[in-house]
C-alpha cells in the first residue's frame, strides 16, 4: 500500500488513498473492508481519526463526535475517542452496539488504549473487544522521510537530505505537521526567491519570517 501516499496533503479530505499505512497495513485493510466490528487504538498522531473519517465517508456512517450518537442503530456507525464519552453516551453506545451486532451492522470505534484498559463501563469495553482490535503504530522515520520527499516533489520542490533529517529531529513528528512544514517552506522559498536549505529551515523554525 506504500504507493498510496502520493496524494497526502494536510488539506485533503481523509481517505484510504491518502493514508500512509507503514506497519498498519492489516488494520487499514480491515477498516476498508467495512465488515463487522473493528476497534483501533494508539497514541495521538497515528491516524485513528483519519481512518474513521475515511470509513465514514465511504460508508455514509455517522461519525461521533462530529455528529451526535443516533437514537436508533444505523447500518454503520463510527465513534472516535471512546474514552471521552460521558456516562450517558457510554450507555447509548452500549445499546447501539448490541443492536448493531444483532442486525449484522458495522461499528468502527477508536480510543487511546486497548478495550480492557479504557476508562469506560466494563460491559461497553467487552463489546468493543468482541470484534477485530488493532493497535496503530507510529510511522518509522523512513516512512516519514518518504512522505516528506514525495510531498516536496508534488510541489516541484527539491529538499536536500539534510533538510529532511532536520525536520525529523527538530520538528513535531506527526505526519500532518511535517507536511504542513513542507508547504510552509515551499511558500517561504517562493516569497524569498531562495532555495530550501537548512539555513532557511532554521530561520523558519526560529519564528515569524
């Protein structure tokens, strides 16, 4: 699935074609297959919300918290940040999960920890664990470097290797921020009529330029 990263843009709508899977190929394939119950977990920045938004767009499923939890179970439902649900929302999601399971519906959920470690009611955690459970792993530096390089190439920008290394060691390491930085460097180089070099990157990192 590595070829799918060519369309990655910070301002692009999340889709399966612009998610860089890295070590998460099996999880992405399971979500894209859109079958049964799937639970994704991992730290911020690994793409849980991206995949939920892509799945919701592909299936027409409501996505909470972007939309309220429905009163009656739809054919498919996506719920992000499960651990942030209050007691009433947890009770409703538990009921929806039962109804979806009985009707053969689809439920995609995500949280920061595996179901057994979530700060939610135990019966809801049990329901979330009854389907496929995937831990999303952070991208390797090699994957991030590849995404940075291809983003730069899509802009007609040549990034020296030392600039890419500096981005990976001195900037926030989540991919959306790294790609936003590439965009900013491209705009800055055009406005300054200067090539993107390590000194230019350091100027940008030091503050408004």
